[in-house]
DNA sequence: GCCAGACTAG
DNA sequence: CTAGTCTGGC
C-alpha cells in the first residue's frame, strides 16, 4: 500500500500539478493539507475522472484536508469530535483532521497548527491541539491497531530535520514544548517511517517561499508518516519527492510517500 | 517631439509591458495615469536605466500620474495648487495632475475623474474638477502659449468616439454636462490632435475588461492629446497603438501618441 | 464582470 | 514569497 502526504497550499491553485503528479505517481491514498476551499467548491471531478474517490473537509481561506483514495474508504470520520464526542465542538472549527480505513489500515491525515510564534495564542492552541490529537489517536487505537498517521506536522522532531542556517533555539516548529507534545503523541506506539530508511540530514519536505530557500536547500522536514508497529515492520520505503517543488508556482511543501 | 499618453492601470503590475513598449517605441515624453503607487515605491530605476527621467505624483491604491521624459524637464509642477495658490488644498489630495516643460513646450498630463454615474457625488466632483482645470490651464497659458495637454479624460467628446453598442443617452463619460465642461476647457484654445488626421469612427483608446469588449472592439476614445494653435499646426501625426491592449494582462487603456 | 491593491496568514 | 479574501473602481 502506497500513501502520500502533500500540503498543496490551495488545491485549486495547484490542481494541475496535483493531477499531473498523480498520473505519474501511482498511490493508493493521497493525503492533502491546506486545500483552502469549502467542500462545495472542492474540485472532486478532477480526481474522480482519474478514478479516485475524494473525501474532504474544508473551509474558506485556511486549512482544509482531503483523502484522495484509489478505493472507497470505510469508516471515514472528520475532525476530532466524531471520535471524542465529549470534546467542545470548537475544536473542529478549523478543518485539520480526516481519516478513513483503506484495506484494514486506518489512514489519519493531519494539518497540525503552525503556531505562529512561541508564546503566542496560536502557539498555545497548537500545544493544546496536540494533546487532543493524542486522545483522538488513543481512542482510534482501541478500534484498530494499524494506523498510518501522516500530514503536515509543522514540527521538526530532531535538529537534523532542520537546515543548519536556522537558529534552532526557541524557533517555532522546533521548540522543546512542541517536540515533547509530538513525542507524547507518537509514544502511543508510532514510529517515523522516513527514519527507518534514511538517517541522513538535509532531507526536507518544506522550503519557505522567501529568500530562495529551495534553491539553497534551506528546508525543514515537517511532513511525516508515523506508523504503528506492524505497519512499520512491513514498510518497504519512505521517500521525499522534491520534483514538484521545482515547478513554477509550486506549493512550498513537496510530497512524502510511504509504502508498506 | 513625440508625446505618448497611457493609462497603465498600475505601473508596478504593468512595468514590464511599459518598458518593452518604450524600447520599441521611442517617445520624448511618456505620460502615465493610474500609476496606483506612492512616490517612494515608484519603479524609477527601471525608467532611469533606459535613460528616462521620471517625474511622479502618486498615492496609495488610486490615481497617480507620471511624466517619463527623455530629457530633464523644467518648471515641473504637481497638482493644481502650485499654479492656483488660492485653491483649497483638498483639490490636490487625489494625484491627477503633473506638468513640466520639454524644449519650450509645457506638457500637461491629466487623469480626469471617472465620475462613477451621472448625478453621483463623484460626478459632481468630476464637473467641479473640470472647472478648476480650466482655471489652471488659463493661468498656464499666460506663462506659455505652447501647451500639449494629454491624459485619460474619461470623456468621449462626440458620439463617434463611442462604440455603437452603447446607449449613449445619459451615459457616464458621454453626458452633455461632461462634454460641455470639457469643451469649456478646450475652448481656451486647444484642438484635438487625433481629429486633425482621422475623422473615422471605431478608433478607441479604452476597452472595458468585461464582456470581451476588446475582442469585439467595443471601445471608447477617452484618451486625448489637445494642442494649442502653433503646436496643432506643426502636428504631423496622432495615432492609437492598440498592440499593448492585445497582450496578456493588459491595461484596459492603450497608448495614444502625438508628434509635432 | 474583471482587475488592482490592502490585508492577513503561512 | 504566495495564497485567500475583501474593497473599490470602472
């Protein structure tokens, strides 16, 4: 099974690139983040014409996630609330979570809040959001031990995941609190698929649009696949495809593909 | 002497097209309207690199005029107030007037208010503005009999200057009051350079972005060169260059060039 | 209806 | 730097 995660920074602006990529790169499920469009305006037909089944959760302007699947998914749920019914509904105002089962494996697709700057209101929201995420996954694990968790985490877990130009100390996406919050999540039983195959630095999935960061390879590895034990065992590869980042008018992120 | 007038609808958005046009079309002075940029952010160097001297009067978002000259201009003045010192300074809040002397000829570059719709507050402003303009030119004529007056007048003087699809009766840019106000201005001693050489209809300088107006040649001739008698006598040509309107992401106006 | 700039977010 | 929306002009 092949699963890709890609923050596309607007599914409508990037549609042609996404469709081209899908025709050249067979995957079972493509997990999109930052679709930036309400469900009514999501370009479903473009994906359906290719034989994919889209499952979407979007909003105006910001956030938005989608699962584009080769086969119909079962048990699709949107947001935290469907799994954590006692949760305040405000946690699902931002469309950041979608999930479904493909051939017995629960695919979870996330767009973790960016957090803006350390100590800000958005930073506190990010930390709280990650706590809810832990509860959400804990509950899902009770129902299914095989979870493939992916998305834009907006966190680089280790210093090696960040280009050396960055003053890491107290940088958003690299703070101790953020890393600990993410470690608390993966400690439920997940492992980073990319690091099964590659222990080297200078492997990034996101490059800031500013200051020609891509050309200078000043990136961050913040888009991840986390797998539960048996999936991790089965995993055959996890690669970052930097080609889409080279196109004109690219997303600032590039796809990461896991196969197990 | 060759003078061009061009409402560029943002000098920054159109910069490449303007520079290309200038390299392919030698003019002594290029008169720009709707530069839509404060003086600090005006792209002077692009013009200076081509050997031109820019004289500018701009504001944030709206209006803005500029003279781009092959030679340094003398006696440059901006707004009505420099010539009509008793005038309320509020008349120069909108940046619509710039003028300077090139080889003894005073070049006046205008962006006449559009007027929105007949009877509106903006319509009254347009009519009042044209009255001030008359005073302004009357004063300038005392100092120099040779004036080349051009710009976006937002008025079609005759029915022949308007495509036949338009219901002219009481249309903004074609009302009797607007036409009379402009006639009161040119009666100071100006004549329409374009009509010295061309009495035909279907010659337009502006086509609405909407409804594929350019493709169907549903335009208006609202960008003019008006010349005082001796310049009018000397005038050798006045042509509308529709080529820039054919480009991708064009201005809705196209240059009009007079030579005398 | 089509376009431009300001603003906000990343 | 690059999205989206909003506003305003024509």
